[in-house]
C-alpha cells in the first residue's frame, strides 16, 4: 500500500476537491501545490525577516564606538560594569 494522508475535516476535503476541479488537477496535485506554495511563502518570510534583522544590526554597528570594534560583548560589559552591577569608574 502507498503512502496515505487521511483528511478528516469535511470542509478541507471540500476545498481541496473544489480547487482541484477548478484547476483541472487531481486532489493530490492540488494539495501538493498548496503545500509547496505555503512552504515557499514561509521561506520568503523568513528571508525577509532575516534581511530586516541584518539591516537593524548594520545600523546599530554604525553607531557603536570605534574602540568596540572586534571586541566581544563580554569584554565590553566587563569594562562598563563592576561585578556588583554598578558602573565602572
């Protein structure tokens, strides 16, 4: 027996059959195309968010003091704060 997917929601089955009829595809082809499209849209959204985050990080880097270049956040924080959390002199 082949691989199966059992959809128990009548509305989902109705929508899949309706769209399959409109596109002249099988229900399997229709479901696959819908899932592929959703996966592509999700990946595009992830890429868009990553680009947005990279742009924010680039903007932040432009405003950092030059002496922080190449240093870790721990090194910077150790210089700014004492062990008790108070500002270093």
